[in-house]
C-alpha cells in the first residue's frame, strides 16, 4: 500500500509542476484511418498502441480518427477461432502530422499483409461552398490497371477524360467536383468499352471529402466488383452496380402455412416462385431496384392470399432473403440482408430461428461422437424466434450441433451432424417438428 501511495504522490507532484514535465506538447492533431482490401479477411482490429480504434471488415474503411501529432505504433490483429489469443498480423510505427491524414491500405495475405501508407491534407470546406472532393483508390486484386470515370449523370463514359487511371494499390490526388448527381464507371485502362462497374445516378452533396475505393466483389455482391466510399466525417457509402440486378431468395419456415406460390401482382398472374415447400428455399432470383409487393398463396391455388408484403427497394448487385414465418393465422414475410462472406481463416455458421414452438435457444458444438454435457460452452446465445443468429466464425472440423431451450435448458436438437471447412459458410434454418418439443434443422447453404 505504501508503494502505491508513494506513486500517486509522485504523479500528483508531476501534474502540479506541469512546467517540469518531460511529456511533449502536441502542436495539433492529425487523422488516421485504415482500408481493408484483403479478400476473405475476417474483421481486422486496428489499434493505436494497444487502444482499439476500429474493427474493419473487407471492403471497408475505418472512420477517420483524430490523434495528437506524436509518433505511435499502429497494430493490426485478427481473431482466429481456436487460438488462445488474438493474432497480431502487422505493426507499423509512424508519425502523425498536424492537419494531415494517414491511411493504412492493407492488401495481400491476411496472415502477413502488405501495408501501403497514403497521406494527404485534411480537407476543410466553406459553409457556402459548392464542391466536394474525391480521391480514387484501386483495391481490386483481379482487374489490372483501370480507368475511373466520374461524370455528371447522363454523360457518356469517354466523353471526358478519366477522373483517375490507377494500378493496384494506388490512390489518386484529390480533385474537386461541383456537387450534384454523378455516375461512376470503372473500365479497363485505355478501353472504355470494357466496363466493370457502373453506378446508378448518385447524388453527392457539397462539403464532403471522399476516398472512393474499387474492390473485388465477394459473396455479398451479385457482381464481380464493389465500390465503396468513406468520407472525411466517417460517412460510408456502398455504390450499387447497375450491371448486376439485386437478388432475392425465398425461404419457408412455417409448418402451418405449408408450401406456397409467390406472385408480385395483386391479380396473381405473374408467378415469381412456385411450390416453395415448408423448410425449403429457392435459389437467388433477379429482382428490381424499386419497391415490390409479394403475394403468397397456397401452392397450386389462387383462392386465398396468405401474406401480402411490401418490400422496399434494394440497391443493385445486393442480396436479400425473405423468410415466411409464423402460424397460418398470423404468418408474415420478413426480409433480411444476409452476410454470406467467407473467411480464409475459418468456417462460418448462421442459424435463422423459424421454430414457433421453441422461441429461444442456445447452440453448442461437440466433436463428432463426443459427449454433450454441462462443460460444453455455447457458440450462440439466446437466439430468438423470427430472426437470425449472429454469423459465428468456427474452427474447421466434424461436429455434432446441439440446441437447448434458453429458459429450461431442455435439449431441442440432439447431435445434428455438421461439417465445417475453412472458407465455407453454413446456413441453417430451425423449424418446427410435429413434436412440439423438438426443433428440426435444415441446411439451406448455397455453393
């Protein structure tokens, strides 16, 4: 205790005599951020020294963060299932400069990433200004050299020179544009006819500084290319690709409703999907970028509309799941955006809870043929009826999956066999059995 009191007294003395402190005084602040351009990467923990700034998933940037203009060590960690500690994959020591921005651009192998350091001035805007600033960066591993056109809506690509011509890992100099409606087009370098990505007309207001990055698409993109922006105030934008229509999948979890047909007109003449059985699912189907109402009827009959549900427009090149949930008298169709991205470091598992007879469950894994007992820890906690679990990252292996009722502890699924592989995403639905004390699990994973 005396040693602790002595230390506190010394600290108080140091603060009281601030003029004698050896601590440096900052002259201002600078910004830092990180861009994750590593396909298949789990979220990367971005730290200044050992303080977490952000967790950054693939195709994303952290928001700009202000720090005093000192030298710091920046660390990059990932979580690997089964490991006893976080895995530190990289560190860099850099000086933060007053009124300047540092951008860490991660690419390559997640276990030993390449890190490019970009910098620039922190942009400020006049309150009455009419311009926005953009910088363009190239984070696609597969495209080769590209041209990026950033033109007012209605402009034919090639009418104006590219806003940027980039190789992988490059970022353009900042440029100002008058605020308004824009179309961004990505093409092969010096070949305006080889088009990789085209946005819809997008309204961008004045007073924002954008870093717009081109990435390879992943399983959450219907197209092969994705384009994202992060502004200087931390606003994230995901641009839709009009060359790839949005996708929708119908999944039927209602035992009482049974098999359904699905239409998109109130006269029930335009059949979208036929005979979607209980515990069954369609493949992904093209849908529209406008609001759309779906009508669910008993399979093979138009005598009754079981569900009528409006779904708001989704951007181009995105995925949506629509789940039929509930009993015959109160069935609904619930729309959700799935996370289908695969990781190169683990398997992933998600369970949608559509079993009305058991409203809450916990999930457990044991090695194939192993004993399930009180010593087994849960991988998912209190998953509730009508929604999905979190998407959990897991070690590769052969397992038996158990579900227990959250409140009673009763086992409702006993030993569902599960094969998990690195890079795989397993999607299950939990549905009612004719025995109300049991839940059935159905694998609806897509290749």
